[in-house]
């Protein structure tokens, strides 16, 4: 007859101290290589711990030692379905190759602007005292959350932020979104288009620290340089769809209902742009002869759709590499100066979806 499984009690630091004949605090100092004691005492405690099968509490060790030795906390307000998560994966992978453990602390995908408890999530991470912190601040909206990040830095924590500019005294890698949409719009203008429309999905339409939406600012800046007044009916309303493809469907419906239509569309997201192209194509319009379309991010789908999409790149890997290099240079003592800020910009990739307008 098989004997029932006997559950064994977990060995504690108190058990180690009792068997070694010392106090709990002395046992803790011996296992954490802290404090002054004879080499014989330290060796005895470690020998007893191994014999009893003691496993240290990682969180307790972190609190005792000040900061976790190789754990990099990764904070993100949300997980998207596109380039944002790709950047997180690249950063996590590159840090992992350098020997760091990088757990991600994030909210799941959500309705735009419905983020809650950012401050609580960041406070929980701060209290775990990781060796350093990587912060995706693309949707860091709560003032209380920004205060938690500032408190982490003020307490001596090492942080690197990326994506958006933020008033925090730490290294930062910023993607120039205004420049990306400016370049996309300028491409259409240089082809001869003067009737231009603009669309952005709410998940990509976060405001910058100054309260402006940078993609929209880039579009309007390009129009000003060509002395073109934007037409309100062609500044298509931002959607709140969780799936950006649905935004493209809604945009196509509004576009097709217009009596006078733009000849060029600047759409801030490749998925929305490709969905728009499919919908207007089914309605009988031809891309690019009836309407030129340029997207954003230069994702895989832009290169392999039924009609290849002109787009501006989102420098996912360069951003990840810069974040990792800034962080690693601090951790390994190669840099100990003032906070650095690196601004990365897009590249224009021209494909089949843009051409001069018919009337040009």
C-alpha cells in the first residue's frame, strides 16, 4: 500500500539559527554577507543552511541588502498590440542577455484613457527595491504615478525612461512622434497632394507633457510650411476602439460619405491604414490613384499586404538598444554623469500606396 505523501515544513531562518546555536539576526547577517563575525561562524551558518535545505526569501534579502542584485524592474502603464509591446520584448531580451532578470509590471490592454492605479502599481514595484527601473512612460498620465517615479529617483534608485519626454531626473530615450507625422505628411505634399486628411486612433493619440498631441502637431506643421489651411472635415475624429483595425473601418465609412474627399490620407497606424485601404477598395476606389495612403510604424503587415503600404518607421530596436546601453553603463560604472536624453527619429519608406494625385 502506497504511503500518503507527507508535507514537510519549510525551513526558516529561525531553524538555521537554532541549529547553529546563534541568534536569528546573526544568522541573517551571515547568509547575507553583512556585519562583522568570525569566518568560522559565517561558515558554520552556511553549512547548517545547506544541510537543512534552507532557501532564502528573495524579497527579504532584497530589503536587507538595499536593492536586488540583478533584478531590473520594468514598469509599463499598459500592454498594446503593436510596437509598444515589441519594444518591451526587445528591452527585456537584451537585458536578459547581459545577465539581468527583468519581470514586467503592466496593465493589460484596455480601453484608451481608462488606465487606473498606475501609482499603486509603480509604488508596489518601488517597494520591491529592484536594482534599477525601466519605465515606459508613453501613457503615464496620473500625477501620482509620476510622483512615485520621482520618489524612486530621489531615494537613489536608478531609472531609464523611454518613449515620451518626462520631467524626471533620469536617463531618457525619446521617440520624436511629431517629426514622424511631419515626414509622412511632407511626403504626400511633395508628391503634389494639397487635399490631405489626418486620422489617429485613440490608443496612439496620447498627449505629450505640454498637453498637445504630437502626431497632429506634425501634420499641421507640414501644412503650414506649404501654406495650406487644414479642413476640419478632413481632420477625422479620433476613435476609441480597442482594436485599431476597427478605427480603419470607421474612418473608411466617414471618408466614403464625404462629397469632396482628400486625395491623400495620413493615418497614424499601419493596421488602421491597411484596413482603410481594404474598405475603400471594396467600395470601388483605387489606392493610390483615387487616394494615396501613408501609415505609421512600418510593421510587417505594411510590407506584406495586398498593396504594400508607404509608412514611416518606428525605431523599435534602436530605442531598445539605447535604453539597455544607458542602463548598463550606469550599473557597470562606465558612466556616472548628468542625466542623458537621446531623441530618435523615423525614416520614410515609400511603397505602392502613395503616388501623385490624378489632377497633378
